[in-house]
C-alpha cells in the first residue's frame, strides 16, 4: 500500500484548494444554503473520484516493459509536474507581498446564479482547473502504474477521494449539523481566506511540488 502513502500528500494539496472551499462557504452563507451546497459538494467529490479513476485506468492500460516496477516515464512526468507546480507557486508567493488579497467577486457572482442542478455541475467543473488536473494526473499515474490488485487500487482511490474532498464536504456536513450556530465561524473563515487564500494555496502547491520532484528523482535513481 506504499502508493496510498505516496498519494496522500497530493490529496491533501487538493483538499487545500481554495476556490472550491470559497465557493462552498459562499453557498453556505447564502439564502437556502443546503439546497445548493449539498449538490455542489457531491459534484466536487464525484469529480475527484472520476478524474483520478480515469487517469489511473488510462495509466494501467499503457504497456510497460516490466510488471514489477513503475516505468521510468511516470517518474519523469512526476518531476515535470512537480517542477511546474513549484515554479508557479514560488513565483506567486514572491509576488504575494504586492497583492491585497483574494477578490471573491467572481466566485460570488458565479455561485449566486446557481440552481441545485447547476451547483452539481459547478462542483464537477471545479476539478478541471489546471492545478487540480495536474494533481489528479500525478495521483492517477501513481495508482495506475503501481502494479497492485484491483481491490488495493479501489481502496487507494477511495481514500484519496475522501481526503481530497474532505474540506468541501466537511464544511457542508458541519453546517447541516450546526446550522446557524456555526454561521459566525463560517463568516470568519471566509474573511480569513479572502485575505490569506493565495498564501495557503501556493504554500501547499510548493510543498507538493517538492514532494513530487523528490519522489520522482528517488525512484529514477533506484531504477
């Protein structure tokens, strides 16, 4: 199950993705919050599961010279993806001092027009942003080329999906349980994320980039 431990940091990076969290908060703080936030959370989690499964299946179908180890090209892709994420994150972190914070107006405008059905689709679409796709590609490649049985792959995909979708789903579940009692906390969280969203997201991307590069280089060196 080493592939599970390898993919968990990637799942955590997805869980810290700011835009789905902000969208969930805006929906929860709007009129009739649960009627739209629940479909949004379902779409978000479902999208993660579909993408990582599709990439894992695609990777598993690619013929390799050996069935006993992950092919070298997978580790090259990991290094490239990690380097790209790290460069983007480092650049944005360096530029952050000149940034006043996150402008929520576009996200607020998008969520304000959502019906329950559109909220489901919006949750799905949130997973096809470039950063999210890069992370799910890395996880899918690792799972699909790990040469383990279907049950282990299924467990890894399940755990990955639960961890990656935990923030959005957790917010909705917390509101469903606490209702108006947790609304002040959600307001404070939204305000805090508006100020520090870029720092949280880019720090997470920088960390996962380093992890991917380190894992890829280590595996290539031992091949």
